[in-house]
């Protein structure tokens, strides 16, 4: 509580200087942390990346993942444990050789002699921070050596009276790049001081009804765990924040629904005018027909459509959505398709152009990278020339307006936040929304992620598709694998988890060099997220045209890219991917009529859960089953990166016990005023920066 008082003081001191937000209930939480910490711009960038945003609240939402313990018992500590002692410095021993450590010998209150060692040091600095005769609190990794106790590179040197602060448990946080724990802790402790007192939006009667603690307390307490149990979602403080996150999402969804309903819906008629002229090169599957039927029913109902098409990658969702668009077009409405990446947007654009060749449609594509055309594009949207617009989040910009937008398709909906949906709705006259998702969302989660939504599922695969055969092999067999691959005609995807070398993971460039040596220089190319959009597009286009055989890439190819002649997918470090993602990746192959193979290449050591995942991948191709299993295994925490499961919308929930939280949040949201400032506070807090520009 001391901290909270301090926070109040700081609050009042800087209150005048800051914007309206700062004076609102949320206090400084929405301000950039930059204003409260001193960091180089490089470190600041790392911090922002690590926390997924740079507002005070983003830093506070970066939760500890572990605990380290410090003891003050100099007689009974274990080697490697952190020891805190109060030490009077007796002497400095300057090393005789360049590579030996600098030693500072001191005596504790209990009379033990302890040596503090530094391997990389600047002697004047050490003489200044630990002068002979001075008494200090010193804490760091300690060990028993033949000649006494040693502390190597202590991470704490403080006033002797502060020793008690450095005893007990302290949180460890996930880090990125070379951001140090110390820097992160500094940012977090600065942010903790800014938590406003009694910040809350849930009325107290509901809090007691559902056993929820106060928000401000929860925010503070998640950073002060006392035992490993406090790190679990079952901890009451974490639970409170998980509920709030779902609540914020529910409220947004309710606002969307209200905005949608406020706009007049029109009864759309299926005239057949355009659809009749369409010549599909194949017959629709049974589920595609059914799904299209659902869309028609929605459109003619006179109420706005809000529907989700769920179906595995390659099951034919896009085509179905396109047919739905055509019905809107028959009614002189415009349609838009929002995709999460440029590659995907291009692919949709090409598909739709191909299909609508003899329909005389005006189809346009809008990307952040083709700004030059923007003026003309906007004019053609406003005067109604453009009938179908495809694009990435560039479409969401304020100056993009439509004459008559009446049909919205959002691909891979879970890659976008609710805010984006709201933006598109506000651009449209008759907001009919069709979301598509290749990541199957278990029933229990639908309400939490999408709210009140109708669902159509496409299960039947287009005719002639072969199931992908999956093999699990260790990297020790990589040479014979490569020999086999040389003998086949198919193009090959080879996925690596990282771009640059790190924590003993094989990166794309290293693997590319290896494969270039094994195949040939011209047969192998690299693709990764740090490349420019046009470079990626160029490579994908050449791969699509079968100009080279093997594409080594990171998971940028994850969603939706369609290369019918690539029938082999190798996933390196498969043990480190989540099931949902493995399934998505596997879905890249088997899109033509040839039989397809997926090779899960694992590196040792491999965790029990990792093993289980690979086994499941081998046994089933059922996306729904894998998705459910993914949620169950998710807590295991050895998966790379953070938002890998595909359910980026909710990041504080542990989905195995999510349903009760969704129900609680739903009931609370029913009793909240959608337009109150408290509600706005809640929504702003959970509206992440990264929601704004995911790609
Ligand atoms: P999704 O969006 O579900 O990933 P797409 O709609 O992009 O799937 O379809 C994947 C591929 O299958 C495309 O090349 C598409 O032309 C083809 N396709 C879609 N429906 C059928 C069908 N009924 N019969 C044959 N091929 C189809
Ligand atoms: Mg798709």
C-alpha cells in the first residue's frame, strides 16, 4: 500500500502537465511510459516490443512468468541461490593477470568473510561503489568455495538498512532481445507507482457476487507474487484481469452490435443478375452450398448479417465469401475484403479477378505500400466505381470512404481486434459482416471472442484433395531427408522458427545456406518477416510460378498462401510450435490434387508436451480436435513467442477454464452502461496498440 500512496503523490505532482486522459479515472495508465522512465531510444524500442506496447498499462500487463528467491541465511543457502548480506568492505584485491577476476573481500555481521567477484570491471568504478570501510547490502548469486563464500557480479548493492527489501521472492519476466531484467524491472516499478487508487468499473455488489478483487489491487499484486501458485491463472489477481479483458471485449462487441443495428438494414434481393453469369471452374462442395445459403438467408432477412465461416485452410471459404459479395453487388452495394497481410490480400485479389473475368467487375486493391494510387482509389470508392475493394489495414484509415458499402468480409478475423471491426462498420451504410477463420474456435470460446455471432462451418474438402501425410523425424536424419527431397518433383516449403540465430534455434539463413549447398544455389530462396513487402511478394510470385524448388521461410507463410504445386512442407523445430500453428502451416500443402507430405523435424531436447503435440499432429488432421487440444496443452509454456495459439484477442485467459470466466464477464457486461466513462476506461486499457497494426 505504501506504493499506492506514493503513486497518489506523484499523481498530484504531475497532474497539471498531462492530457485529459491523465486526469481521467485511468490516470497515467494510458500515457507512454517514456514520460516516467529514462531509457535510450534503442532500449525503449526493446521495451515496447517486449510488452507489446509502450503505454504504462502495457508495461503493467507484462506479467511475471517465474519467481526467483533471495535468502539472507548465509550459513544455509544452496549454491547458485541468491544471497543477501550486509557487508563491511575490508579490502580490494587487484588481479595480477588480465583475465582473472577483481575481488572485494568483506565481512558480514555474523562474522563470515565473503568475496565479491567481478570478471568484467572498471576498477575505479568498483572502488567508488564499494569503498574500503563502507558497509552495504550486497545481493547476488552465491556459492560455497574452498576459501569461503563468493558472490559473483552482485545485482544489488544498496544501503545497509535496505537488506530486508532484498529477501524473499522476486518476479522474473519474459524478455526479448538483449533487454535486461533490470531494465524491465525498472520500467515496471516505475509503472507500478502510477496505478491510480480504487480504479474500477465493476460495481461492488457484482464483485462480491463473483468473488472478484479490486482492479487496482490486482494490477499491483500480479507483480508481487509470493509463491509459484500466484503465477497461475487461478490466482485471484490474475483472474480479475482475465475477466476484465473478456469484459472489455464483450463491451466492444455489444457496441459493435448496437452500431450495426442503428444503421438501417435493407432487404437484399437475389436477382441472379451477376451470379448467373459466373462460371466457376469447379462445383461447390456441399458445405459451401450450405454456407452460401446461410449468407443469402441473412442478407434477405432485413437484419444486418453477422456471420462467421469456420473451415480449415483450403476448404474454400474465400470463394464462398466472394459469391456472397456478388449478391450484395447485384443490389448496387459495394463489398470489401480485409486481410491481415499483403501477401494474402494479393492472393485474394488474384483469385477474385480470375473468377470474375467475364463479369466486368471493378475490383481494386489497397495496401499501405501502394499509397501513390490512394487519391484515385478513394475517389473511385466515393463515386461508386469500385465494386469490390480488397486490402490490408490501410483500408481502415479515416480518409477511406465508400459510397455504398454493404458487405464486409474479414479474413482471419482473430488477427484483428474488435476496434477494426468497429471502424469498418462505421464506414458502411448497411453493415453486413462475414468473418472467416481457419483457426477453429471451440464453442466455449466463441462468445468470448466474437460475442453473439452465427456460425457456418465448412467441413467437406473440395473433391480430389488428398489428406496430408505426416511424418515425425529427428534432425539427426536431416541428410537422408534432403537426399529424398532431391528426388521428388514437388516444390517444398521449409519453415524455421526464427530469422536470426538465437537460443540454439536454427534460423532461416543458416538453414538456407545448408540447403543451397545440398541442392543448388538457384533452387533455394529465403522469405521472412523483416523483408520489405515487395521483396516478399516478388519471391512468393516466383515460387508460385515454379521458378525455384525450395522456399526457406519463417511463419510469414502461415496464413492462407496458395501454392498448388508445393506438396511438401518441412517444419523445423516442430517441437516448439503450438498445435494450431502447426496445423495452419500444414494446411499450406495438399492444395492441388497430388498427394502431400508434412515432415515435422524435431530437435532434442523435447519436452513431454512437445512430444504429445507431434504425436497428435501425426494422428489427426481434424482442425477442431487439434484446436481443442492446443488449448489444453497451452499452459505448458514452451511454445515460441507469445501470441502463437491464434487466439490473440484474449491474452490473459487460460482457455482450459475459460468458459466460466466468459459467462461471468457476459453477465457483468449486461449490467454495464455502454457509454459511461468507466466503460471507456476499461476498453481503452485493453485496446492494445498492436491491435491497430498487426501484420
Ligand atoms: P480458404 O479460403 O478456405 O483457405 P480458398 O477459398 O482460398 O480456401 O480455396 C482454396 C483453393 O481451393 C483455391 O485454389 C480454390 O480455387 C479451390 N477451391 C475452392 N472451392 C473449391 C471446390 N468446390 N472445388 C475445387 N476447388 C475449390
Ligand atoms: Mg484463406
